[in-house]
C-alpha cells in the first residue's frame, strides 16, 4: 500500500516503515510473537517503543481483567501476557547505546535550591496542582460541583486537600511518578483544557519542605489509594493496605524537615497564599489549631490613595493630596485587570520631576527597564512577578493573563518578556 500512499513527512514515513519492517505476527497460548526485518537504527528504536507500549497495554488489561469480581460461577481470564520479538538486523548492528540519565543527579537538580529559590515553592506547586485538578473536573469532566480546597498548618506537617478529579493507579504510575510527564500535556487533554502546570516536575519541589510525603487520592470511578514516597529515586512508593477517603479528590501531607518544624507558621502560609493565589476563582480555606481564614479572589481595583502614599518618599508624604490616578480597566480574551497612571492634580512638577519625590524601591520589577513603573502580572490566577513599563513613568497596576505563555521552570519569570511588554504596551495605549 505504501507505494500508493507515498508518505511525505517524517512521522508518516516512520509509521509506515514500522509496519513494513514487521514481517510476521503469530499467537501462541500466552504470547504474541513478532518477526521483524530491520535495516535502520531509528526504525529499530521506534519498533522497540511500539512493542513496549503493546506490552504495557497487555499488562494493564491483565490488571483490569483480574479485578473483575467472581459473579455467578463465571471467572474471566486473559491468557495473553507476553510480547516476544525476533529481530533480523540488515546492514547494521544495534548496540543499544543512547542518551541516558543519572536518576539521582537529575532528581537532586530538580529539588535543589539552585532551581527553586524559595522553600514555599512546595506549597505553590501543591496548591496549583489542586487548582488544576478542580478546574479539570469542572471543565473537562463536566461535573457540576463546588470546588473546594483546604490547607491545614501544623508544627510538623502541611496538608493540602481538594475535591478535584483525583488520581487512579494508572495516573500515578504514568504521570505523577514519571519525571517531566504532565497529565495535562497529553494532546487529547490539551485540546480541551489549559492547566497552570506544564513541566511535570513540580512534585519534586515538595522536598524543599517535606522529608517525606503522604498522598491519599480517589477518582469517581476508582477506589481510594494511599501511598508514601521520599526523594530517594531508588525507593518505590509505599502503598498502604487501606485508605480512608470516600469522595473524589486528593490530600497531600508534607511531613516537614526537622529544621523547619515550627517555622512554617499559619501567618507565613497565609501571607504567601494571599500573595501568590490572588485571582483563583474559588476560595481556599486555611486553618490551624488556633486560627482559620479564607483566601478569596482579590479584585483588580486599585486603591489610589494607598498606592500613591506608599510610593512617596517619607519626607514627601504631604504631597499625596496633590496627586491623583487615571485608571484604566481591561478585560478581553487575553488579559484582565486594571492599571493607573499617577499624575499631579495641581502640582504638575510632582509628576514631571517624579525622581525627586518617589521611592524607587517601591517600584521594583524583575526587568528593571524603567525605575518608576510597576505592573504585577499573574497567569491563570497565580502571581508570577512584577514588570515595568519601558517608556512610561508612574504606571502601576495588576493584570492576569487568561492564557498561558512560556515561563521558566521555577515559575517566577516569563521567558518571553517581549510578549509581556506587548501586553503592557496595549495598556499604555489606553492612556
């Protein structure tokens, strides 16, 4: 058939070549035997991936069939359980050598403080995973429910609980437990849902706070699962015999490192959550033995009097009554938020010679392209960093990007700063 189809791109050529190379397929009792005539190293690698996938599907089918209960004297079995491949190599010798990873070094790199500058990144990653799970459950699984997230702070542990989609054993093995493999980055899911997470490595940040982690999770179709893991890549997940959870969702318990016991307090966690999760559409309940509060969606409304007074130098606070803000709000398919331009009401020199009156430190931004402007930028409700308006003094504000753009792995800066400046330029044009 291939001479009539004439594949003309690399993917099609590889797929057709795999089929042509497979010269024979036979079934015997418990195995399927493939005979392959292979003359190309790349096709050899592609065939190996294909046969590994077939074996994993057979294993999964075995698991499902064995889980079918014994009903009315009927017992279901699947005899097929082995993929056996016989290769005939033509014109080359496969050595099986390719790039590989030192797992210990890779894991160390992904949980080291050289990558994540702030220990509380652990909390951010866990919470945003819960947010993604709740949003996925609502938008993709189409379940009508009220998303809920609860965080409990104790001296020696942090607990994050949600009523999102949860995980089953397949998701735990193939996504949660696999470095750089994100459940939400599957093509079928990406076409329907855009998650906050995108790298599939956030779970490794948990060890910035935790010595070991307990997870209890359940989907609407699967039984509850509880397991424990630590940062040793040679250790297997420890699955408990029993799990108590009876509703869908996930509970993550970070057992704090000894040096952090008593230091991750209610106040520390509250301040961090209010800073990072400013624009999440559902409330986050935070509690401890003696405290309880709700982290709710923060509006984009600008408190002009406070913003002006906070930014004036100490000796110039008296000028605050002579300044006003011109406010512009935005809400389109890309961004939402509001910005304000600080100008003089009667005393125009205050605006004209702003370097003399305003404190540069209160306009801090990651790019520092302008000393006296500052736009706080979040993405999908989660704060990223503060950026400046490159050519306009005294512009302040807060915006949230509704769609994802490229971000660094630590999630504290956008990699495409030019795109951020284009958004800010659109805001500036409104003035």
